[in-house]
């Protein structure tokens, strides 16, 4: 445990990162597809016409919460914290959804897969994701919201 982060779970984070990387590599090497969750989600819902076959996209999307549930069952619960008001979750989801369509991908597609391929577009998108996240946390802390 780290003093500055008393609830940090570095081993679990490392294992989760490895699993994300392995699943992205399997998807790319095995199927020639990028494991971008927003694109796979849009394909699974029928919003996008191009991309992975719809059944593969649906299996990937369904596997995300099932895998998390299995890990929680095997390893014990993970401490989570959600906003008190549901409207904040909904607004956050809409903003993230809009951003993924605007940026032609999400953090998994650009940050994991695109960065691994040294894609200039993905490097720029990931820098913007990270910068926006850092700025948001700084503003929320300054405003007493965190």
C-alpha cells in the first residue's frame, strides 16, 4: 500500500492492465480488429455499419461485465464510489459517448490499441484524453467537488 494512495491496488491494476493488453492483442492478431470498446459497442447495438461482425462485437461487450463479475467473485470486491445523483452518471455517459464519436474512438481504441501501433492520431487523442482528465480533476478539486 502506498502512503499517498491508501486504497491503491497496484497488483490488481497491473493484472487488469495485462489482461486488457492480452485481449487487445488477441483481437488484433486473431481477428485483425481493434479492441475499441466504443466501436464494438456501437456495432453490437447496430449503430455502426462497419467493423467487427455484430456477434463478435456483442460477445466482447457482454464479456466485459461478465469478466468483471467473475474477477470480483474470485478475488473479492473492489471498492467503488459513484456520484450521489443519477443525473451526473447519465450526463457523464452522454458526454463520454459524444466524445468517443467526435474523436473516432475511445480510450481503449486509441490509448491501448492505437498507442501500441504508434498511430499519430491515437497519440494525439490520448494526450487530449489525459490532459482533459487532469484538468477536470484539478477544477473539481479546486471547486471542492472532489
